[in-house]
C-alpha cells in the first residue's frame, strides 16, 4: 500500500491503478463498519483508494473536533491488511490552504434534522467530499447507510454537479445487540454503552408500527420516545429518503426511513431503520 499526503502524490498514484477505482473516504478511528466498505470496494473494483482526514469544516464550534479519536498508524495497518492500494492522509493545510474561500452549499435536502441541529455540517461534508472526489477521480465511492442523510446529500451533489461517479450506500454494521458501529462509541463508558442500544430499539418500534399499518407518525414517535431514557432525545422522525423532511402521516406502499439522534451522556448517537408501509 502506498501512502500519499499531497494531492499531487495521490494523483500520481491514482494514475497507475487499474480501472475501475473504488474510493472509501473516512475520518479514521476505523472500525468494522469502515472496513466493510473497503471489503466491498475490493470485491467490486480493480483499484482501491481510501482516505483518512478529520474534516474541520463539519464540526461546529462546540463539537468534538479536538478530541475526535485519531489513530493513523493503526488505521493505516488495517487498511493495508484489507487490501487498499493507496491511502490518502492529507494535512489540514493540504486540504484547506490558509487562503481557501470556496465552499459547497447543499440545498433543501440538507435543511432538516442533522442540517438543522448542526448548522454548517452538510456544507462541510459536501465541500470535503467534492475536493476528495476531484483529487481521487474514483469510478465508485462507498458510504455507510448509518449516515443516511449525509449519503443522500452526497448523491444529490453528484447528480446536480454531473460528477462521473457512482455512489454506493452500504448496510450499517452493528454490534450483536444492534448498536450501530461508530468511531464516537469509544467515548461511551460501560453503563452508557449498555444504554446506547435504546435508540435503535426506539427506531425499530416506530418501524414496526408503520409496517403494521399505523399511519399516524406522531403517535408512533411519541410511543417510541418513552423507550429512550436515560438517553436524551434529539429527534425521532420518519422521512421520505428522497427529501428528508419529517412526515406526520405515513403514505401507503412507500419506502421510508425512520431516523433518530439522541445523547448518551455527552455523546451524540445517530441511527436509522428502513421500513416499507403496507
């Protein structure tokens, strides 16, 4: 595995890879969920590039940029074992020179839920992903379904900007009790870890109600909200994955997403569950 720390080095390494090239962007602190994306890219593509970059643009001023887990040496070893051909691990100045001014402004798809709770988050995500796509020039890019609204924003950006890239969403990888894998799970103490699965359980409760024919989304959400404590709810919602605007009534014969975020102590968890209504 070759490691590139500048865009110029990356482009030289990319030029020698056979097509198609798959790309897995990450912020590091890798776990089995990240590696499942790499494994899929390795199965489907002749060349594989992964990136590790903790993107400052997607952290708010009161968020955890400074303490976000960083483990580049361990991440590099894991990516090499998984068969990555090129690792791109740029510095902050490489990605954002001090005089950089341009940012991507996502549209209405980014206005609700995560976009409302974390102002500027999706603009930061879209900007770094566009820069990475330009540097890597992948044929296929792989993202986890756990960050469903992020995946939708990236897909929309690719479509709107006519980027010649196929974006693949990959199933969420979970612990045996159902907790979605996340780098931020490292923040949880033993008791918080036991309680963390309550978010997933609440989402499944809503999905079950809708799958059984309940149309009143607000009632289903209220019942599930009672399952969360001691977690503190940020939001529970049901959305059309094409719009990510919270619904109050579930339409018939529709593929929907039940999405949620909650605080487990100071740690913010997010998750989602798919449901088809009868």
